[in-house]
C-alpha cells in the first residue's frame, strides 16, 4: 500500500524533504529487504520507521545534507539487506555483524560509541549494556540499525538523544507487530514482548503500558508523531480482543475509561 509524502508530514510530522526523499526513492536492486518491492516505502513498520527515525535525527540537529548523503543512504540500505538475511536465518548473527562492520571500516565517526555498540551487539542475547538495550530482549531485536549512527558525525549529546528516541520509537513499532503476531509467535516459539511480559492478560496490559510510556517520550521530540501512535492504540485494543478472549475485560475497561478521559493502567484490575 502506498504512503504519501503528505501523510508523513500531516500525520507523523516528518520533514517534507525527508519524506519526499524516501517516498520517491527507487528500491535498491539485489537487496533482500526491498526484494520484489515496487515502492521504497509501503505500509509496513519496517519501511515507515526509516523516514520517521531520520526525521528524529534531523530534529536533534543533524543536517539534511548529512542524513540524506547518497553514500550514507547506500550504507543504510546494505545494512538492511544483511539484517533481513539474518532475520530469515539465511546468514548467522556473526556473519551479519561482520558484514556491517566491514562496511564501516574507515567510516566510523566516533570510535568510543562504535566499540560500545559492538560489545552490546556481540552478546548472545541482547541485554541492557550501558546506554544500549531495553530489559526485554524481544524489543532489542532491531538494534543492529544503530550502526547507522556510527556513520554520522554526532556530538555526544546527539548520540544520547538518538539512542533515547530510538528506544522510544522502534520498540513501539515492534510492540505493534508483536501484538498482532502474538498467537503465531507463541505457537512458533518466536520472540514476542507480550510473551516476555507475562503472556495473556498480564502480558498485554504491561505491553500497552510500555507503549504509552514510549509515546510520552516521543512527544518530547515530535508531538504529532506521538499523537499518531496514541491514536493507533484503539486498533491495538481491537487486535488484542481478537488475540485473547481473556483480555476482553481489559478492553471494555479501556473503552469505558477513554470515554471519561482516563487511560487504564496495569493496576486497573
């Protein structure tokens, strides 16, 4: 499904130049992430998140000419190629990391941050290490994308902000996916934050609490995007109702409290 520059700008607050750059861009050839894709950006969280995160990087002060530099974008696209190959189990984690690190030779802008990220990503299971990672490994599964920051000239403060908003934004997209895929992931033994947080009613409640906290953090940098994600919560509640009949009570409570201008919390039991 097509997503327009106007939708990015009006609904998610994405800078028009950034939105147009990615929406109009031709999908790269011989790239598994964009394999058989006619559009560079479609309505999938993995695609939408790219211009949205680049907009956040612009908001923290990285110039457009740096963010949209062709050499950097080609690096990002190849990173996504290796990431999806690993996700599909076509290459090992070590092969993925080795390929990305080889591309970064001679390009790393901050050696200290790069080495810290390497140590974090070298863990067999991604657990919190320094500034990197969330307590729930299932929400760290896309963190290899953070290597794009190593290719950009970020100040110390920009590094900290880029990481802060990464862990508010991308796990929110992963939560959307995990809520929708809960039953399938549970059956197939795949990573899923709802499972990490207790499964069933408890897991869904805690997952939505995390989703709301992320929206509050995103509101600091992009209020329009935050509202867009908040508005999506109603759809998530509908999906949850279909995923788990045990959650129907919480769904009804959420609807009642929304009418009264309140939001349910995990303590509303």
